[in-house]
C-alpha cells in the first residue's frame, strides 16, 4: 500500500465510521473529485489493519497499463498470498485478506462484477474500494467522503488562531508551510485563507494544489486567480498520475467518464447559483421536469458519480448542489461548447414565466411575496441572470430587474436595485416591460418613505403606459400613482386615477377589480366619507366572492379595510367580525399578520379587555419589526393611540412580560392566540432543551416559520451546510425524526 510522507489532517468522523465497519466485507468510499478518498482509505488501514493478522493488498486501478485486465491481475495477486489459493470456507489461522481497489471510477462496472464474485467465493476476503461512484452490488456499505470543514462566513474575520479550528485551513497552512518555509499564518492573511478554502469547497486535493503556489503569489492574489479559472491550479506532485496532475485534469477525467447527455446537463447546470430542484434544472437543460424526459435519471447519474451533492432536509424536496470549483469548470465547458448564451436565455425565460403573474397583479407588495413562496429561493438565480442580461444588453433585463425588486428591497438592498433599474431603463426593452419596472421602482421608493420621488416615477410609468394596449399594466401604474397621491392627501386626483384604473381593468378581472375598489374605499375613508367607503369595500368583497377562483389573501386584505372602516364609524362588533374573518384566511406570516393583530388589539382595548389588548399589541409590534418591508395603513396611527391610551395604566412588569413573550413567539403562535388559543405561559424548561445552543434554538424558530435551509442560512449569515448540521444535532439531542417535528417543537416549546 502507498506510503504517505506528509501529515494526515482531519477526518475524525469518517475514521470513526470506518472503524465501526472494520470487519464488514465490502466498504466503498465515494466522494467528489479531489475529496481525498484514497488518502482516507490509507489512513484508516494504517491505523486499523497494518500490524494485525490481516494481509493488505493494494491495487491502484488508475495506474494500471491500458489493456491490463482487472480480474486476472487481482487473481494473480490473491494467489500469491501465503498458502496460495484456498477453497471456500477454509482459513489458515485467523488471517484475513484485505483487498483495496483504489480509484475505480474509470472501471466501475468491471470492478463491481469482480468484487461480487470474489466475495461470494472468498470468505477470507474483505474489500475496500475508493471511487467517485458506488459499485451498487449486494452487501456494499457506502461511506461518503465530503469536503473538509471550512470557516463559515461569520467566522472568516475571527482571526488566525480561530482559523486553525477548521480542517481545510489546517491543511492549507500545513502544506503551504511545507512548500515555502517563509510562509507564516498571520492576522493579515487569515481572512484570505478562509475565503480561499471556501472557494475551493474544502476539497483537499485542490487545497494542496493551491498551497504550492504560496511564495509565487500572495494568498489574496491566489484567491483571485482561483476564482477566475480551474486551469490555474497546476503545480502538483511530480509523482502524481496524469489524472491528478492539476485541478482541471482531475475534473477532465470525471467529465470524460460521462455520456454525452450527462455532459450536456453537467455543463448547463453551471448557470444555477446555489441549490436547485427539478424545475430549474429542467429549464436550463431544455428538458421537462417529468419522468418521461429522462431528467431525473440524468441528475441521479451525476449524483451517483459525485458530481452533484444532494440536500435531503429541504421543504422543497430533494435539492441538488454543485461545488463552486465544479461550477467554474462546468461553465468553462459550457463556453467551449458555445452554449453559454443559449442556456442563460432558457433560465431567463423560465424565471420570467415564474414571475409573470406578479406583473399582472394590482395590490400591495407583501401579497406578491407571500403568494409566491419560491421568490426568495429564486433570488440567487435571478441575480446571476440579471448580471448576464446586463452584460449582453438583453431585452429581458428590464423585466428581470423588476422581478428582483421584490427581494432586493426586502433585503434592504434598495441602492443596488435602483442602480440596476436605472441601467435597465437605458437599454432596449419593450415599453410594457419598462413600464412594469417603473412601477416597481415607484413602489419600492414609496415604501422607503420618499413619496414625492415615488409619485414622479409613477407618473412616468403612467406616461409610458398611455401608449400600451395592456389595460392591466396601465391600471397598475395608475393605482401606484393614486397611492402616492393619497399619501400626499390629494384625494380628488387619487380617486380619479383609481376610477380610471378600474375602467381599464374591467369587472371580469375580479382580483384586480377588487384591488381598485379597495383602493377607492381607503381613499374615501381617508377623505372623510365612511359611507362611500363602506359601499366600495362591499363591492370589492362581492367581486371576490363571485369569482370562480378563490383569492384568500385579497379577501383578507379587503376585510382588513372593512374593519378599518367599521372602526372609524364606532362599529366595534362589525370591526371584530371582519378582523377575525381576515385572520382565518391569512397564513401565519409576519408580513401579513401585524395589521389584523393591531386592529384586534384596538378592538379589545375598546371592549375593556386590557390584558388581551396589551398582548395583541406587543405581538403586532414584534411581527412588524420582523417584516422587512411594511406599508403603513391609513388607520395605523389611530390604532396605536387607542392601544396606548388603554394600557397606559398597566403594570410595567406585566407589560415587560408580554413584550418578552411576544418577541419570542412565532407567527404561528401569535396567529393562534388571536383566534382564541391561550397566551403561552413560561414553562419549566427541560434540562436538555435549556442546554441547546442559541443558534440551534433560532434555527428551530425559523423552521417553524417555514423558511428553507437556504433562507435560514442567509438570515443567520452561515452556510446551508451549517444549518443542516445544526438541525441534525438538534434532532439528535431532542430525539426528533423530521423537520415537521422540529417545527412543532419550536412552536410549543421555544416560543413559550
């Protein structure tokens, strides 16, 4: 077996797993190219088998000469063991033979038939295989060899001492110091080393290639070069095989082993930044996401060959992911094939089809966010596609930027959105797309509090829409302009523009017609005409009820407005009925719950139920703070005054307790309390639960809110891999079996 002259680093968990499988007949180590499968197998055998009665026979399949048959070679090696060949069932003493077939991926079919035959006829034999693909024969135990641990984004500026807690960083420092005695880990280069290890996905072979460049390049320069091309890392060991002579050679060998259909899918997936499911994969590949297209078989093939990793613990089902270094290589292959623009174009068309309904909807921004739960998940794809479209001056860029407004603004990145939008408006695009973009710009600007600027943008949108035949887009522009005018208390102009929008939309479009009527009702209420407002909101609710398609959120929004109209007329019972009806239709999302909860708080205050009013008010405030973009309604200030006056005499200790509980409550619990469930009391915590790390408790809360692993990772500033690991530890600690149980536990325990 090979003798390694440098120090082995990390892999404590994998070595422990292999130790438990010491006597198992067949164990296959699989992993991505450069994951260190061969080195791990050698380390395991050194520690567990060398010096024991076992005899170890190591064959590097990759180094066999062309034409050398694997079966006769293995037979010759086995026959040369002491005592020669033995019939089945006979063993000389306690000796076992351990056969290692290293780097089998190029001849995996041949190896599978050989190993199965050997194990059926040689009970004295154990086999260990390293391969990018499992043998898939009976009795095989597959051990996945993943990347080494890399510093999380939040830890990459922690300092050079903290950096050495991560195996990937340890490996880089060890190899860099060995190849260049002048290299020293310091505070100055620690962050760049952390970024480099992450950029190389923690793959040991790539890290070793990079470490050999230290001295010729600084770590910062090295990081820049690595991000530019996979062909850069070429300084390998002189004795390495051709297939391991550079990072690109490692990837070339894996790519060459794919059939043409797998190669096409592999390179086209490079445009997907982050985890992806069947739908986006099929979109970029030009295949339908169904069983007839062969997409699932192709993805399964890439995953089996360790060119894709999978995330099973996702609410969207199984999600796939390409390592960054593999994505860069696949993108280079995509360019070589001349398919780059075609593939990006398919992704752009698919994204626009996903976001198209939002461009046809009149109503608050929050509605579009909640009704499309995939919006945040698609943000990464959308951002990368905008960059491509901007470089290409593609006519789809305006609509892509308009779609991105809904996530960029909620993430607090309004400046980026304005920059992209301004550039997109200068490019060639259909007038309808530019109008949609202007509307989104006006909405985002208004939500940031700059109403006069927003009104100017809305007026530009109306001017562009005047020449269009599309009444819906024209109506959207007019409603946005009317909303700005209402904020500026120009009720006459707001009413005129909203009525014009209603005429353009038409009564057949029940959802948008109801939105126009709801806007007119709010304007009438603000103008001091509650009777007219009541008639208009009744018309909106009637239109929604008569629709063949249920519109739960639009109905809830109209009911909230009806409750506001009832409150202004001192009809508290009617306001309570409308608010509770709205709550029954609204999903437990922070962006939607704060308004009806605040109204219900005012209603309870007017009814004299002060403890309930205080708890509802604190819950509404907490949810409002958690919502990234919240549009203030006309009655919000009045509701706050009613609540403040009612609970001004409350004991400070009671107010503090209500505020603390509300801050920890999930939207699910706040929603349940508003609909009649008891207010959660502080329980006696189980000792195991009380020892959970704060991040695990926070992740549990976010799971209960329905966030994906990627969304949680973005919220906490960590990687998706860390979220998955913390979830696994939490489930092990609490003996929970599924994500649903974690959510249920968080709702009933963490939030109380």
